[in-house]
């Protein structure tokens, strides 16, 4: 009986184990079934539901996006005349097939040179230098001149091969070679070899990215027709009928102000590539490289065409446009090209006639800026430099904001304003203009003027009046033959600078152009430097800053930010998309308006009395101005700052003629006051008559 109970118990245990195993198998089977179901559903989703989406992604990952620059917006003057023009240019372009090797590139480069009109005159120096590197790259890698490595020193070559230059290895080698390749090296190539190497270089420029490269620009109709008819002989080559090029109808007028654009074959300039790549431009993009073309490139450039590139069974690129190009915006400037052309002619002719002549042996540059004093817009800006050896004239309007001049007495208006604002002199206060002896050193005006007040001090350009302002500002007292006792020289200097900066002197003006420079601050530790500072013989400013100073006086104390661009519009539309509104950077305190009025009276008296210039006095319109003659070693720099008409100014100006005369008793008349500005002001009021 016991045995039977044990058997039953064992049987029950076996049944329990079998049941557990069965349950586990069932659970495992269900899990497997669920996994297969999930996999099935996922496959169904991928292959049926999302087939088109993933097919598109696959094509996107295996294709290349190609970017082509849109036609550039145009630049106009204030009256709608084209200053920078975009015209149609048919270009031969190349998109590298994916099965080409270096021998193929060389073969087709030679074929292009043989068949089409390739002119070496269109090659830049950089093109030729790159061509030389390419020319030497056809040598055996064991050759000592391979890839122009023979132009590296032994030390440089070792560093290059050892990778000692790090991540910049190739770019550093390239820069070294570009600096050392000259006419001698380029002369090693025949004209045919030079042309072939340039075309070869252009073909492989974006080989790794699959981008389209322009290999020949602005080709003739005959060349276009030939390529269209013989495309099978030139795999990868095509004609871009939507190409463009930049033209500047007014020649050198405004040339460096407008700037320039890279050609289709140049792409991003090396010195600006980091900037443009960070802004999502492609290496083959035509972009602004200087002037307004660079300043407003994002407005002018438009939206590029984007195409998807795939390759057929023969390895040839197939192009599918997915985004059409959109032309850039048009810019309208404040410049009047009639005024600009007149100013250019006056400045150029004056420098050409007087530069390098007797007593003007060091007169080789001349600058003039004309502003609208009511909003700061630039009406005209011109500059030229002369090469004394060749008498060749070089346009240099950018010198108005990229070069510095000694201002001389033209800043005395700011000195008078400072003295009266600080209450160290009073409006109408009379000071006797005679030579001052400070510590045994004599300081005086060009001649003794006797008793002068603030207005007549500006009229006759009294140095002594300004010296007294500086001495009083420093808390010193003039005692004949005694040195000045100045307690806080640097503090006084800083206060003077703060007043001059109120008029825009020594400050970046904010002109919408790249490359504007600041002023130059003189330095020294002698109290006498305060006297020099008060008459413009210490710090240096740009001609543009002097023009802003004149415009500030003309506008009753408003310091406007100068600007060239008025607004931008859609192509062939008057709709303004970007407006460059006038901007008041600062304003002179209203409580000191009476002191500024005294300065205005002094500027008017300088012209009306003939002290500024007899020529300027008699031009038929009331002009207010102040001359400045700064001593620069053995030479003097002539300046003229002013505005017209005196009662309701519509134009303010600054003219600077660095080292334009000898610094002695034979000093020549102020070239700005007697030659440049009288002629230009008359021309201005012919175009814009005073009401």
C-alpha cells in the first residue's frame, strides 16, 4: 500500500514538471511568434509603406548636390543709373565623370586647348602659379622637382614630408610655393603647356565634391555651337547658358568703392574662403572680394541653383534641378554719378597738374569726401595717387577712409567749442594774438593778429587763441619764459580727445565699407603737446572723419553715420526689401548750441573775409569752411573742411592734400581751398541749385 502511494506521488511530480515545461515552451513560442510578427510588420512598413521615402533617402545619400551661383543683383546710383552691371556670359563647364583618371583629365585638357579659343591674357597670376605646380606634378614622384618641391628649402621639405606642419601642411606648402613662383618659373612652360595646365587645374578643382566647374568664361557663339555639336567627344563638358559676368560702365569712377567680384573660374578667394564657407557658400561660388560687392554680398548674390547629380552607367553626370536660382537684390546708392565723375576729374586733373612740381615735390595724393549733412549719406568720394617716376595716376577713393592725414587748423572749430563748453573762454572773449614764450620756446600764429575773439580767431586761424584754451583747460597759467605747470597732463589730453571725438574725429565712422581705419593717437610727455593738439598737430584722422566733423557743424550738432547704400529692391521692382536708414550716432548737447553757433560764424567769416581763399569767396554761393595747414617734417598737408550753403547746408565736405607743399616761407596756396573745392562746389550747385 505504501509503495502505491509513493508511485502516485512520483507520478504527480512528473505531471507538474511536464506542465511547467509545456508552459515555458508555450511562452517561448509566443515570444518567437511576436518577434516574427514585429519583423514582418517592420519589413512591410519599410518595403511597402515607406518605400518611396527610403528610396528618396538612398538616392539622396548616393547623389551629389551641385550649386550654381545665381545672376548677381545690380548696383545703381541715386538716380537709377547702373554702376555695376550683370550681363549674360556663356561658359563652358565641367562636371567630372566618376570613372576618369589623371591621364583622362590631361587628355581632355589638351583637347580643350586645341579646339577652343583659350587666351592666356585672361589668366590671373594665381592661375599661372597654380599651373606651374600642376606642370611639375606630371613628373615622376621621385623627381626632385616633382610638384614644385624644389622651391622648398631642405628644412621645409623635411618638415612637409614628416607632417611637422600639422593640419595645415598642404595649405602652408601651397602658400610658400605661391610666394616663390615667379616669371622665371612660369617661363619654363610653353604657352600650350600653360593653357593646358590651367584648364586641367580648373577641371579637377572640385573633383572630390562633384561640383560643376567653369573652365572657360564668356566663350564665343562659335565655340558654343562646336561643343553642342561634339558633346560626345568631350565627356563631362557642357555649356552653361545661364552664366553671367560683372561689368562696370563708368570705368575707374568708384572702382575701389564698388569693389570687385571673383569670376566663375576663381570661385572663393583664398583669403576669404573661411568667411564664405562659414556662410554656406560653395568653393566655386562667384562672390564679392572687396568694396560694396563684398560688404553687401549676401544681398547681391541671390539664391543659387541646386541640382541633384547622379551618374549613369557610363559614369557621366546626370543633372536634375531641385531648386531654381533666384537673382540677387539690386542696390541703390546715395552717390550721384554725375557729381562723382565731376569730382574724379577735378581731383585727377589737379593732382596731375600740380603733383611733383616746384615747391610741391612731395605732393602725390589727393582725397575728397562729400556728404549730405542732413543724413550722413555719401554724395561723392574720390581720391588719386601719383607715381612720380611714371606720372601714372592710380584711383584711390578708398584712401578717404583707409589713410590718415594731419588735420592742422581745420579742427580749431572743435577747440573753440571745447573751450566754451568747459567755460575756460567765453563767447566773444578777446585774447591778444602775439608770440608766447613758454620755457624759452616760442609759440605763435603764422603772424601776430593782435586782439581776436572766438569768431575772428577762426577767421584768421589764430594759434594763440587755441593755445590759451589748452593752457586754461589744463589748469595752468601762462607766464612769459616760464614752463607750463600742468598737474594732470594725461587727464587734460583725454578730455581734449573726448571733445574732438564728439565731432567724429578719431572714431571709426561706421561707413558701410570694409577696411575703414581708426585715427592715430599721438603720444608724448611734454605740456607743449597740448598746444600742438589744440591746432591739429598731434593726432591724425581720415579724410572721411574730417568730413563727418564738417557735417556735424553743418547739421547743428548731429553726428550721422555715413553710408553709401540707401536701399535694396527686388529685381525689376521698386519694392524696398532692405532700407539703410539714417542713423544718428550722437548729438552735441543742446545746452551748448550757442557755442556751436559761434563756430559756424567763425567758419563763415573765414570764407567771407577771403582768409580761407579768395577763389572760394567769389563762387556765387555762401560757403562756410576752415582751412588746415599741418606741418609734416619738411612738408605741409593742406586741408579744407566746410559746408554750403551756409544758412541751409545740403553738402558738407573735406578735402585733404597730404604733403602738398614745402614747409617754409615759399609755402604754396592751399590746393583744396583754391583749386579742388571751388570748382566742385560750383558744379554741385549747377546740378542741385540752391533754393
